[in-house]
């Protein structure tokens, strides 16, 4: 029976044909070893294969040069018609093999290197040099001033091979069965007609469990069987006729296996394929921890020790204690060339730079996770250096970035620098190898407002930790006020990239949303009328949040603090905006062939961040209304991230059966470890393909993705994409755990409804508890959905009234007990 790996391995090459002309090939059957040795690598021939044996000592860019030959005589070949290299190979420990073409004059295709990660089974790989026949001027005849220089594809003389380029140290063996130029040396088998898309992490007890069968061709039906671990057939059936999912160009049939609700491992089988899936009530436990731990792995200005980082331990880099004021950021008090200290923070993405605007939504999302679920996080410990102190670990992690953000504010005027960066991106080096100058660049309105909003939120959270961090809350609040004042005085200072700076921009020329967000957060934290006067609900749009559109974050905070804001702003109008967006997303789940929130316009750069924030919206809608349909839509759509999507990848590193193994992340590509840092969600598919990497299967929005370091447009990681993953997966884990606890301990008995009556439900201001039992004093306890006790009260009358005016809207649990009875009811506060 074919495996899913065959589908993955062949899909990228489907449609390739040996009808194209092979301009050169070598199958190593003539005993000719046409490749040099080096201190780190020993080439040899065995069983008509080329073996490259590495001893672990290779330098970062140590290479092996294969010479084009004709029966052992050095030669050149013309690859200009179809500049593609094919190689059938395998390697131990997932080596990254890069191959550059060298022409007879010494010019090399190193401007845009082509590489692939080898698995431990023979597979045919294609490296496409179309549009990439350029020398970057990194040595040899191409001078930097002339770069990029053309490489003459009509005279290819050598193949320059690098194993784990920029990292070195490979210790293992690569076996190459053959190489060819122009076309593959043997037929590439067609991709399997069908694939199975499913949640590769875990389905959860009591939740929907959907599996999709997909094909590039329409099919009328498909038979399937599900077996348990004892190989008993427990479900079998036939799908409906497939429907076209235009976003991936595939036909889809859905199988609902929700009736299986016993924990265990199961086998889902169709004629051509089978997969194993699991059901576990705690199925999100490990991935929720690693998704959060991502932030620790990407801390700047510190070493990571083995006690907390394990095999990903590394030396400290980017101390950022000697940061230069760039000319664009100069002021009378801090002229160009002045040096400041701005250590800590998180590396923003696959590079080593730090950006305030993107830190805005990222840090807010982690702070909101704590503010919305404080009881949960107070009891949750992560393996980070601060664990065991009196501050919840999620807040300890945000402190690392908040401290950096505070250092990015100019104390002389309150303005905030847009970013801390080198003048250009670094190569693939570890943090401690970075030696370039670092700069703070330009103050901007967007940076000041993101900063003001985040520090306002943080100030009210850390007010509860004054003993542990004396003065921190006050420092954050004053910094927020100063940044907001600067922004009010400089409302249109937009980021303009200086000519000598080449790193990411995060430019935003419309900051209406940031003004509203900052005003809302400052008013919640201060109750100062000046911020209230700046709030205009009409100016707050309900777009799913992104780094450049933060209005929805204001709506989240309004909904959470509704009871304290209702007398000052139109909370109802704000909540309606949030729910309008949530309803669209929920309807998408119902109407999508894949039962997900994503539609065609959502496949943008960072589409996985988009779905993460869509889940954020659905969860807040559930908290606002208590409507379980929002929660059901969230659990279904989480499957997308875990593999039930247009590519079949689990998009979180370290998880799934079809793993992402080569993300655009400098640490992961440079640390010499085969597997990338775990817990990182990659950007995800979108049709732009701006990086021009080879290997994209097509340009369909939901499947335009390639797991290659080259693909910074689909396979990079960022702090703002991981943040909604952390928020959502922890919220869902918490709901699942809370549901389990209630089902075990609360013994809800519908027959007691004749004894107890709780009304009205939903309730707005007053909740009535009526009991048919006399001569007793029932006790009522009211809990949040997260298990936090709101109050406890002994009832004196058979019909008692409780004032709930000050409760935030949402779902609560009322537990009523007497000496002989126990009753639990869900209460919705409007």
C-alpha cells in the first residue's frame, strides 16, 4: 500500500517527463570518481552509487566540486535549453544539499543558491536554475561592484556541492544514485491520485473530527474504513460525490468520524492510502507548550542553556548595548551616531532584527491571553529560566520583550524608534557570530501608537504584581502616555526606508486603527477623559487583526472590559462589530468544502497568521455570547493548522507526520541540528511566490507552499504569526480541560430542574434563584467558564435575587448546593 510520503515526494515533480532532452548524466556505473575530497568529506563509489561521507569537521562553506566529464575526460555541457538539475539521492539526518552550477570561466550560480533537504529514502529531486544563472560576486571572477554577473549556461563545467551550507559540521552519509541535467534520468512516477488530509496532532474527545479525501480529479464516491488499535473495523462507509475546492484546485470529500470518541490510535483506510490518527483529551498539551516556548528560543541578548533549551542551547548574541542612532532617527538630544542600549526582545522573524510595530500585536496577544485567562495561566509553568518565581511564566516571557520596547522610547520626547536592525540582513549565521553594527531607525507614529497600546495593557496587568516588580506598572503607564502624546503631536510621521537600510519595513500609512486601539487601552487603564474623547466606535473597523490593522484588538479589549466601559462608550455597537466578523467566519466554516474559516482573499503573505487571528475572533465571540457554535467552528478550523489543509503539512515545526523541516529561520538552518526549533508556525501558502524558489507545486492560493529555506514568502516564521497560535491553542486546551472537569465532578442532573430554577437566562442585571425546597439555605457559587470563582453566597429565601450588573458579558457556571442536592446551570450574562 502506498504511503503519504509517496504523495508528498512526487507531487512537486508531477508532470515532469523524460521527453525533455537529457544534456548530461552520470549514473556512476563506470567506476569514475569525478569529484574532489576535502578535510570534512570523503567521496567514494559503492554499488554504482556516489557516497559522500562526512566526519563532522567540515567548515561552514566547505564544498565538494563534481567535474562534468565524458568517460573520465573533463568536459563542459550546455544546460541553457533547460537549466534544471535532477538528482536521485538520500541522506542520513536530513542534510541540506546545495548545488551551484559553475561555468568554464569560473562564474557560479551563487546569487540565489538552490538547495533541498534529503530524506533517508531515495527520492528524485529537481533544482531549477531558470532565472537564477547569476554570480553574486562572493569571490572569483565576479567582482562585488559588478555583481550580479551572468553565468554561461552553455559551458557548465562543475557542480559545486555544499552540505548544510553556512553551518557545516555534517556528520553522516549522502548516497547519490544518479545526476542529470535537462531532464531526469528515469521516469518520475505519477503522484498518487488521492491524498488524505487530517489533524496530525490530535483530535479531541467530545469535539468534531473531520477527515478529507482529496484528488486532483473529480470522484463520485470513495469507500473508507476505520480500524482501532486491535485492527477491528469500527466504521466503514462511502463518501458523497467530491466537490471542487477552488483554493487548492482539488476535489474534496469529507468523512465525519466524530462518533468515535474513545481515546486511542486509529487507522483510516481507502484503497490507495492509509493514515493513523489519534484521539486524546489532552492532545494539545505538548504543542501548546512548544508554541509558547518559541518565544524563549528566539530571545535576543542572552544565551540559551541546555537546562531550558536542550539540544537547541546556544551562545548569546546581539547584546544590543551599543546601538547607533541612525541619521533618520537623529534628534537634538540624540544626534546621529549617538549610542544607546536596547537589549533583550525577540528576534522578529527568520532574521535577527527587532521591530516595534510587529511587537505591538505580538506582545498584546500574549498579554491578552493572560488577561482573558488569568486563572489558567497563573497555574501554568513553562520550562524557562524564570519558572518558579511569583510571576506567571507567560508574563515573564512578555517582560523580556517589554523591557526591550521600553528601551526603544526616546526619554527626551516620548517618541519610539521604528526598528532596531543591521543595515542589511545577515547571512545564515548563529546569533553569536553576528558582528555587524546595529541601528535604531526613525521614530514613527505607528511605532508610538503600538507601543502606547501595549504598555497601557501591560501596566494594568502588572499593577497586580507591584510587590514582585516594584514600579514596573507605573513605568509602563507613563511610557504609554508619553508615546501617545508624541503621536498626537506627530500624527502622520510614516516610515520611509532610508536608502542605506535594506531590512524589513513594516510601513503603515494609515494609523487610524492604531489611534483608536491606543486610546481604548489607555482609557481602560486610566479612566482619563482625554482618552475617552479620542474613542470613536465608528472609526474602529472589524477586520481580522494583522500587524497593520489593529482595530479588532480594541474591540477585544472593549468586550472584555464591557461592564466598566458601558457608561462611557457604546459597548453594544463595538460588540456587534466583533460579532459581525465572527459570524462571517463561522459561516465560512459551514460553507467551505474543507469546513475552515479561510476563503480565497485570506491566502496572503502569512496566511497561517491570518487563520490564527480568525480563531482569536471566534474565541472572543464565544466568550461574549456563550454560543457553542463559535467554539465548534474554532476547533474545526484548528485542524487546518495541524494538516487538514491544501498541502497536507502540519504547519507547526516539530509536529505532524508531514513535518515542516526547512523553515526560513536562521537559527534553525545554522545550528547544525537536523530538526528545526520546535513550535514555530510557518507563514503558509499564498500565490505570490515572491522568492522565486523552485518546488512550488502550483500557484493555487491554498497549496502554493514549499518547505524550503529559500521560501521566505511561505516558509518563514514570525512572532506575530505564533502569537495567535499560542492564544488559541491554550484557550482551546483550557476549554477542553474545563469541560472534562465539569463532566466528571459536577453531576448535572436535569431532574433537579423541578427543584431549582435559575432565571432569566440570559440575564442582564439581576439573576433569580428559585427553589422548591423549604427549611434550607442553599449556597450558590458563580464561576467563570475558566473555573475562577466570582462569588459565593448563601441564599436566605426560596426566591433570591442576585445583582450581576458588574459582571462582564459572557458564560458563567452557577453551582447550587444543599445538604442533599447539587445543581449546576450555565448562565449567560448579556
